[in-house]
C-alpha cells in the first residue's frame, strides 16, 4: 500500500522538482495537529441490533503547502488520522487512514509550455446502497482511493486569427477495494479556437484520443471529434451549434458505442455576474442536453447545472462533480477580498474554523469498472449576511450501465451483480453558520439522500444532522465541540442503522 501511495505522489513531485530554483520560492509550509475525543454509540455503522458504543481518541498531524507566484501556483493539504478505541476495535473501523488534496499549475517556458498536476487520497463510499457518513473512523462501505494526474501542454497563438492548445494527460486511479482495478489513462487533446478577428462568427475544433487500461476489460481506445460555431447576435447574446463524432471502445450490452453528435443552443452573458448557457441535441446514446447558469449578487451566489455524458467511476474520482465548498465561498467573498490569493487564504481559514467539508454532499460515485451513461443535475445557492453564511445544494443523478456486467462480477456477490444497472440518486444538503462573536461560530448542517436501484427494485435513504461550535483561542489554536446523528437503511441486509456521536477537538498550527 505504501508503494502505491508513493507512486500516486511521485509524478507531481517530479514535475515540481524539474522547475527552476527561482520558481521554488515563496513557499508557505504550515504543519498542524488535531486532537479529537469522540463518543459514538455505533462507530462501525452496524445494523441497529448490533450497536456497540466506544470512545475514540484520534491524533491527526497534517501539513499544508502553498506557493503563489506568477510562474507557479501550488496548493496541497495532507492529513494522517490515527485512532485508538476504548476496548477492542470492532470490524468496520480504521486504525489509520489519510487524506490528500494537492494541485499545481505552472509555466515552464514563457507563453509556450505549461503544466498542471493533481493528486488525491480519499476515503470513499463503495456503494450507494450502504451506510454513508462523514465520520473519519468508520471503514464500513468505504475504501481508500488514490489518484494522480499530470498534464503538460503547449499553447500557441496565430496572431488575432486563432489560438491552439496541444495537451497530453497521464492519470492513475487505484484503491484498496478488491475487484476495482487499478487503471491508467493516456490521452492527447488538440483544440483550436478562433481569435479576435472573428467577432461575429467564432469557431472551434477539438480532437481527443484516450487509451485506458485497467487489467479487467480489454484495452479501450476512445476518441472524439467536435466542431463548434458561435454567432454573436448582440454583445451579450450568442447562438451556438456543435457537430462531431464519438467513438467508444467498450464491450456493450447490445447497444451501439459510436455515432455522430450535434447540438444547438445559446449563451447569454449580460454582465460579469450572470451567465447562462443552454443546448439540446443528439449523441449516439440518444437525446443530450446541457445547462450552466450562474448568478452572483453582493450577498448571494446561485448555480444550476445539468449535463449528460458517458463516464466511468474512475473518471469521476479524477474529476469529481460535487459542489465545491471553497468555490462557492470564494464567490461570496469576492467583493470583500478582490485579490484571489488573499481570498483563497480567507476561505481556507473560514472552512477550517467551521470544520466545513471540501464539498457539499452529492450523489455517491459508487465503485464500478463499467462504462455508464450519467445524467446529472445540481442546483446550489450560497447566502451571506452580517452574521450568517448559508449553503444549500440539491442534486439528482441517474446512471445507466452501458458495458458488460461481467466486469463488475468480482465487486459484488451473487444476487447483487445488477445492482448498478440503472440507479437514481436524489438528495438535499443545507449548512448554516452563525457568527456568535469575533472568534466563535456555531454551525448546523443537515442532508438527506435517497438511492434507488431501478433494476433490483429496492431503495434506501440516508440522513445526517450535525451541530458544531467552534472557537479560535489564538491565531494558531482553535477548538470545537460537535454533536452528530447519522441514520439510514441497509437495503442489501434488509435492516437499518444509526449513529449518535459527540466529539470535542483541539487543533494547533505551527
């Protein structure tokens, strides 16, 4: 396992090491440690009839690394969690786990060669039909996922006529889950877009080819060609159209895996605060729609998105579609902190003080080796007043399996192999923070989600409510008290589970 984690971090580290020494300045390294004591009446999220209460002591050392210069931007955060249980540790709990979120962007050769890279370690739900909670110690229905992505790219401008970008991307996804194969992908993407010369009629061309290997299915070579047109009717309103061809290489269940695509729509951008894009068309799998709407006022941020595409679990681990908490808060603070570097620091400190998750609860990206058609809708709003910050998110996701069932045979036992053939997930999350004083905040978070297997004719619902009181004792020392209840169904076992927990924490930065 240690060797695999090292591989996940090696590629981004090598890219950074090759940069000139002058770029490796302005680094900010902030070590930290958190001590937390938790009482839980069901740490392993077992069925209600098998509950066993325990005290859990956790020590979580971590480090945050940032670098914000014109040539290099780095943001990385790593935390190791070690747990000690009163009495014997039960099955379904962890001794040690960790989390990592790292990203880097840089310019290697002025105005020509750039790169971006990312790496992550997450504790991720295995199935949408099992216990789903955010306590850090439970391993029930959860596995560690490790990933990295490295992407150098060339950019060239042809005066005011056009600009081009040639990008190579190598990525890897791995986990501790038996039956979920370690997979790699190498892709090449060429995009050419019209320049300022084409004011009324803009155009673009994208060519993409990706090779994917996972050791279970045969090697897949997927390609895509897409041409686009944009006609500006006014300064703020444009008509859009696309045409292209998709070619996927998976073994299907009798349906086609390639075909022509087209769409027509419009974009409306009346100001820097408001944007709306809509389109409708056809792809080889049927009707296809797209919606992206955002609006920002002085105290609110609104966002509505819908999309459909052919994807895999590994793709969603690399490019998660959840509502990013930091992004929503950044839009809220933009008028107060115009500088993006300062705003990022403020948002990061705000999230740590309130113990906010990196993303709002969203549909479960369950483990599967199969290709699937994913139709996803997200709507979110952030509201800020003098003393309160409120985040609300609504989601609905439908997934239909496209490739052969046999590639998931090692993931699920007999009688459960078609559980992911056709799934619906719907949920709502609300988080409200109230500032009691300059150093004290209280927050309340609640979410509910429903998962349904339309092929197996069963469903279950998960709920969580959490209250958190935080206080900053000094710029480097903070603490908090949390009360939490998690409950839901166990559709596969025909039962239910619940957990009630109380936790106190103390966190120090060095």
